[in-house]
C-alpha cells in the first residue's frame, strides 16, 4: 500500500518543553494506525500538526503527497476529526448537528439528506435523532461526534481519545463503529492510552513517549518480540517483577524457583509498553 501520510523530522517545542522530538513516521493508506502512550507523550500535539492546527518548529508533513499547512484547504476537506473534547452544539438535536455539519461542507440538499440518513443508520442513532445533544449520555455524544466527522466522507479520520470517560459497553459499540469505518477503506489514526483499545482495533501500533516513537509494529509482533508468556510475581522487596518467555515450558520452569504467589499469563501490550518505558499507561 502507498503511504498516505509522511512525517519527516518534525519538531514541536513550547519554550523549553519538547512535545514532539524530530519524529519520522509513514502511515499506509487504508490502515488503522494507533498512537499509544501516556498523557504528555506528544500524541495530541502530533495530531494537531497533522490536521493543520499547529505548525511544526521544523520538519515537514506530507498528506496525499501534498505538504500540510494551515492554509491547505484541499487536504482539510479530505479529513474527519474527532477531538478529545465534546464539540457538539448542545442546543441542536442529533439530526440537526449532522445537518449543520453538512451545511458547513456545503453539501447540496439531496446529497445532504441522504448522507445524514446513512450516518444515522450506521451509528444506530436514528431512534434518538430528535433528542437534543445536551441530553445524550456521554457515550451517545461520542458516537455522534464520530459520525459528525464522517459527514464529508473523508479519506482520513483522526480520533483523539474517542472513548475517554465512557462505560465499557458503549466503548465496545464504538469499537464496532470504528471497525466498520476501516471496512469502508478509510485511513484511521487513533490516539489512546487505553491499551486494550489499540490492541483490538489497530493494524499497526506506535508506542510513543516524551515526543518520540520508540517502537512501531503490529500488536502481535510487539508482544512476541518481548515474549509470548509473562510470569508476574512479588520479589522479596514486595515489588512486582515481570519475566518474559517465548515458550510456556520455559515460563513454567521459571516458576518452580519462586517461593510466593505468581501469575503465568499471555503477554499483553501493557507489558510491552511498561518494559520499554518502565512506567504503566494510565
């Protein structure tokens, strides 16, 4: 697949603080790409530069072989953006929010009505289309934000912590929506510090901390490179330690020498992230 996004030596600083540190990254067209890292890792800053809201101090960003700038209107029409914070008009209904967004993109009336109905059906928001957005649950507001970002049928969708603060059941329904978007051929860039979310959704995952991407691979390879199995136990100082093994036999053999309780389990992405940064995602 061709690269739809190319990031070359991008640096973004705020006075003495480096938010994104000479970052290089290519993202393939049609992929579901995850940026995983703790708060302050640089994920949101990177997204803001990708969509043209921030200008890098140095380096270049190319999208669809065009340089991304704040004035590149063509590229912005190819994007859908779901920010961290609620961006709905609270006094408008679900349907009216979508209609208003369609008008901003100057969709003609017939295509506009068709697109709104398609998105209401896709998101399963049709039964509450006349409900004011301010009266929706947090999860329903997040769903509406996502379909609002789809109104212009974008090629690239940026999702910045799209499921933050919502319950598990609603989060999984939103995951189904996001997988449906991937099936439409969209390129999706997701920032999250929910490890399970990245593991479940993404084709490729970039582990990011302190403005740098320190590991990039599929979830499966990230885990297998560390070790397929993990032994988790308390040491004599009552500090949790983790040992990683490629075979279940080696892992079991290691546990024979342990005096206290232990857990033998499959390695997950949190193990990978913790191993490389020595601090857990929160």
